[in-house]
C-alpha cells in the first residue's frame, strides 16, 4: 500500500478548495455551525455569478467581503463570546505553538476565529484545524451540556503570497474586533495575538 503523501497540495473535501503545502504561511478562518447558513452563501454565489460584467476574482473578493460582514454582525448563538469558551479555543491554538506550527496572529471572535499560521514540513494544515476544532468542540459542548456539530464542517484558507499580503493579513486579524465594534483598540480584545504579543511568532 503506497505511503500517504506528507502534504496533499491542492485538494478539496467537497466544499472549499485547500492548499496543503509545507513552509507556507496561511490565513485560516473557521466559524461556528450556526454563524452563517449555507443557504445564504449559496444565494450570494448565484447572485454574483449572474453578473457577467464581473470577472471570477472580483466575484470571489465580493463574496469574501459579504461573508466577513455577516460574521462580524454576530449571527447565531455566538458561544465564543463567553470568556470560558473563548479561552478553551485560545488554549487549543497555543498548546502546540512553536512545536507543530508557528502562530503569527490569531483572533477568537464571538462566532468565528482567524489564524495566521506557518506550517513546517510534516504538519498538515487540515490536521491542525481538525485538532483545534475537535478538542474545542468536545470541551465546550461538555460545558454547554450539548452534543452535535459545534463548528461548521469546513474552513477557509488563503496562502500568503508576499510581504504586503502578510502585513495586510496581520492588520486584518488584529483589527477585526475593533471593526466589529467589540473594543476600541486591538490590544483590548482578550482572545487575540494583539493582547498576547509574546505568544505570537515573528
């Protein structure tokens, strides 16, 4: 039986395309199961695809902007607004930082999380996301006294192309709580790399 490749390259689980490649810096977002209904995203996609004046990259950019605004509006139960639950997820992110991966930035929002991460050879991005989601879902569901899906099934990732893209991704993640009206300054948000700069790798 052939050995499974260490990294999958471009692949899909039937939902979003992902790039699993060593030594990349990737911006990752995943959200709670009730944060953004699939029907809403599908409706936006159909609407944008009907506009023949827009190229595909422009449609994708507009879709990402709409998703970000919807997430920041705080739809769903927003369980991560609870400090105990947000701390569980933040602890999961930091647990293997510096060992299996390097966190450059992160921000736990009420219904989603943003992560900027460097994956070395042998650390698969999909496996990391699965570990973060599985552990946090189990612990938070236990505290909530619930079962079932806590996180949405898939996640979104974009590999960082260059220094400007990296700077923009850092700024976006750090300022997300401010943009969403949750605090006045990035460092005021307790569950982010802006508040804990000593834990964020350079």
